[in-house]
């Protein structure tokens, strides 16, 4: 796609996530009641389906040749070509618990590189967008990561990748939180990952890391942070791809210190 075509697709993608978000906002309110894992899964699926009824036809019409990632919690590299990586209700559990931390995301990926992304926060009405080579924006205003150069003065964040995570990953997450508690000023831990990455891109949080994780958790924020001037790598400082076992997004001034801390 040409840059102009990309901009048109991004604008239409942003409209689609806003409209899907409006549907989820109408469903938001009281804490959902469930007594079993099966009941919870049905509630989560109902939110997803409501948003996908808007997103899937709209995005498929924008890029008919792009394939669709069916499982939002899936990780690993994608086959070559174009893919829509969508989380119709990022932070779905928060939505069901009447908590405000949830969003709608849509990212167009080509050959495992994010091309464009739109993230909408229905409760605030804010929309974050990024275009590869075209910058990151919040409602049209440019975003820039923080100028922090001291991890000891930094606010950092992490997130749980998924329920029922592998025991080795759980232990690594716990160890990394302990290391960051000793190295950084403040450590935030909550879901979903995307909202922390929005904060990194906007300069409100200095670094975010996660082990394992789904593509839909990390690809939108990876593009937003990169286009806002931040550094994205795996936890050891190597180039990050959807197949990487770890993820780190940080302001340039604290990236090396964050890598060193996570490597302890």
C-alpha cells in the first residue's frame, strides 16, 4: 500500500474501532455474575461477538486480501502476508467487572510487521493511532515517549499475559517484578497490556515489559511506542517479533537499564 492508501485505511480503521466501542459501552455497567468458568467464557464471548459484528465486515472490506487472526490470545509468528490482528474487547474481564480499563484494538500486520493500528477507549472517547513511518497520535495530537534517563526515578509497568500461564513463565514474571521493585521508582501491575503501552507512548509510563503474551496484546502498543520515539525489543534487548518470548517497550533513556534489570 502507498502511504496515502495507508492513511485512508487507518482513518477507516479508527472509525470502525470507535463504532465497535460504542456497542461495548452500551453493554457496560453492572458487575457481571458468573459461577463457573463456562459462564465466564460465555460472557466474554458475547462481548467479543458484539464488537466483531462491527469490526469484521468493516475491516475485511478495507483490505479484502488480508487474512483474519481468529484467536485473540494466540501468540507466535504469523505466515507471510497481510493479517488483521484484532482484540474486540481488550481487557474484557475488566469490562465484565465494571472496571474502566478496556479498549478495542485493530492492527494491520504485513509479514509480521505492524503497518497501522487504532486503539479506542470507549469510556473516555480517546483514540490512539499509529502508522509505520507516520508517527503516533492521540486524537490527532502527536505522541512522544518520556525523556526519563534514570530507571530509579521511573514509573514502570507489567501485565499478566494470559490466564493459566505456564508455570515457568509465572515464576519468571514474579522474579522480574521483584527485580523492578528494587530498580525502579514505582511498579504497576494490571491488565490489559495495551493500556500500559498507550501510557508508554504518551510519556506517562517509562517502560513496560511482559513475558509471553498474545499478538493482539503487544502489536498495537509496539507500533505506537516505536512511532512515538521509544525502543521496543525482547526482554534481553534483541529485536522483538511476535515469536519472541519476552517484550520490552521503553523510553530510550531507560531501555538499557530495564534490559539489565530483567536479565538479572
